[in-house]
């Protein structure tokens, strides 16, 4: 279950202004921190140069703590730096470091903003994703619940941000075999996403794919393949950076579906080879667990099919 493929929530790149700066040197340090954070964010997003991004965040944090003498426990700019450092650590697979950064950021944000602020919810979401990546699903479920409560209170039940939490929460319920709760999350996420994005969007395909996975888990294969075929149609006709990834992941699910039938092994092989072709055109980040698991699934099925043929 690849939660690291999800979109983690960075704090705004704009460094919060510091009022009543004492002298020019202090102002210079604040500008330096702002520039470092901006560059770090760029490296973590556009270039995916996570090691360089982390180096820049660490430099910014050192200036904040050692030169500007900002209070690590109360200063919101320090909390924002730690939030984004936590995201980078999570993307690098450094989950323990990520969780430490995010818990520190969360404590400061709650002190600064109160317990039910949207910026608190954003860090809660990041924490839940990271715990899910560590397969700490019960903890992730609890934290997603808190993030969802805040977000629905502030934005209402049908905001697109709510659908993101529901999608990830549904994946956790799925992993815990909580089928009813998973289905409720996925179906509500799908309703919200269709309301905002229409019927032909990659996020629609993602939720349909997970609904197909859920039907497979329940043994309802006829319903599962309907979701998978719809997800494939939508993903092929949509645009976005993860289009190829989504198409390949749906094909891997279809491959697994057909492999479960003795008389559909040819269809399984075709879907698997189509998926592998797409995987071969991509650089799969080591932190994208969902993509890695999808490719591994196809590799194993095709290996088993080849063994059967050789026999």
C-alpha cells in the first residue's frame, strides 16, 4: 500500500514576516532563511533532489535556532521548516526522522494556532501518511480522523481537501480489512472529486482503482473489474504528471484480476506486459511505494505465468 505516492502538504514557501527587526544583521539572516527555504522547496518539488533539499532546510533551521535564537518550541517559522523537513524525510524513506520533525511541528502549531486550525490539520495529514508508510495503520487511522474532523469543520464536508483525507483514510481502512469503513471513505471521496473535477480526472481514476481493490478484497470480482475498466478509461483520457503511473497501476490490478481465473491467463499476460512497458518508460522514485508494489505484483505474476508455460 503506497501512501508515499500521496501528496504531502507543505507549508507556504513565503516565510512569515518578522516584525520590529532589531538590526540589519538580523534582517539579513531572516532573508537568508527565506531564500534557503524557497530553494529547498523547489528542490523537493520540481527536481525531486531530496538530499539537496534537506541540506538547505537544515541550513535554514541552524540559522533559525543558533543565529536568530528563535524558540524551537513556540516559533511558527521553525515549525514550518520542520514540517517541510518532515515531508522530505518521508519522501526519502527516513520515516523515523520524518515523524520526529512532524510531531515537533505539530506541537508548535497547536500552541500557536490552537488545536483546530487548518495548518494543524495539514501537519496531522502528513503525520498520518508517514505512519501509514511505516505500516502503523492504527496510528495513521487515528491521526487521519483528527485531520478530517478539523478540515470538515473549517471547510465543510465537500471540499476537495476533504476528499484527499478520505482517500488516504480509506486506504488505511483497506489495509486493516475494515471493508465497510474503507468503502464509505472511497465512495465519499469519489462524490467530492466528481463534484469538483468532473468525471475525467486522474484523482477519479485513483479512487475507482481503490474501489476495485476493495471489491476484490470482498470477493466481488464482477464489481471489481467494472471499477478497474472505468479507472483505465478515465486515466487514459486524463492529463497530469502521474498519468502514466496511474495507467500502469490500473493495468497491474487488471493483470492480477485476470490471473485469478485459470482461463484468463492470456488476458493477465497482456495486461501485465502493457503495464511493464509503461513502467519501463518511467523512473520510479524509491519513495513511491505504491508504484513499486504495483510493478512487483506484475513481475511476480508474469514470472508465475512463464513457469506454468515452461511446465
